[in-house]
């Protein structure tokens, strides 16, 4: 696992709408004044938590810390899951690069 990837910051894209449905969250891309329901993404409870933590300032490592503190998961598993979700969200243009912060 690349420590550099854990130092990245990501923000939720303004071109994506999110809607909570119970513990889950559904993301849809905004297009031409509407939404693209064919490209909806259903996030699990943990993935929804990660999505909400991507504020553009917090490093992925800090998001992983929050996941470990909130859910019963070991850090290695949380890192893998968070980075896989970041990759999926990037591919869908659901997140954009955040403000780069200095590594601690």
C-alpha cells in the first residue's frame, strides 16, 4: 500500500447528488438540470460514511482513522476498502482532488 495515496485529499464533486436511504447512500450524477439514474451508485453504510468524510481537507489516512474508530474493522482492511472506494469514486468523477496538506 502506498503511503502517498493515504496522504491524498479528495472532495465530493459538486456534479454529484447524494441521498441517504436508511444506512445507505445513493449517488447520482447531475446532468442537464436532472440526474443520470443509469449511473447511480449505491453505497453501503461504511462507504457512505467514507463519502461523507471526503471533505477536501482531510487526508485519506484521517478518513481511515475515522472508519476504524467508528466501525469494527482493522486498519489494514479499512485502508484497502477506502482506497478501493476512492478509485471507484474517481472513475465515476464523483470526487475531485482536495486541498493538499502537508504530511504529518
